[in-house]
C-alpha cells in the first residue's frame, strides 16, 4: 500500500479491488518486461524498422492473441460473453465520438509510437534511447487530467517536474559530453 497507495483502496475511482490490483500488477510486470524491448530492438538494427514491426504484428495477430484468448476462455467461463459484449459496445449510439474512431485512433497512435520507438532504439544505444520513454509519464499524467478530468495534484505536479528536470539534466549532460572540447 506504500508503493501503490490507491491500490489498497480500490484505485482512484473506488473500483473493484481485485480488478485494480490486477491492473496494477500487469502494469508493473509490463514495465519490468518492457525493459527487454529496447535491448531486443537494438539487436535487430540490421533489419528495417517495418520488418521488425510487421513481424511483431503478425505474431501478435496469429499466435499471441489466439493463445491469450484460449487461455482466458479456458480459465474464465464469462470470457466469451465479455468479448462479445465489448465488441457490441464499439457501436456507441450515445451521441459521443464513435468507439470505432477511438479504436482507429489508438491503433494509429500506437503504430506511430512503436515505429518511432523501433527507429530510435535501432539508431541509439538502448539505455540512452529508453531514457526518452520516461517523458511519457508527465504527458500521460497531464492528459489524464484533461481527458478524464482526474485531479491534478500538487504532489503529482511535483513528480512531473522532477521527471522533467531529471530528463533535462540528462540531456544537457549528454550534449556537454558530445560537444567538441577546445584545446588551449
């Protein structure tokens, strides 16, 4: 509860404790496993970025997603109904932006982000390039306030500021190291 204070209380919106904890654990696991992404991508620098991304997409569509559905359907009797229900909710009908448009938007932004990640990791050392991904945190924090009307707190803004300052110091240090030195 110290590491994830809102997780102990069902999240910021008071949702189901087990669902929130599962989401928190999945996000933590993704962060840990995600550290392998820059290394694997850097190792593939001889491949054109589209080959890397297309291989990922094909394997996701033809192998990983079917296996995930099979496992999910095997352990959860409600999985099929929940899947069909979520597909039917894409239609919207409440006058808001179409859920299909949001899905396409998520796909386009995800493709663009993955393309830029792949190119960046192939052209730069994995540790240096992965430092840029930390800037996702302040952007996501501020966007959740704008898009979802979540409270933007002073403590949260302090965290965003510390991340930005740390990233700026890192960038300035790299620029100083890369600058040619004058010999007197």
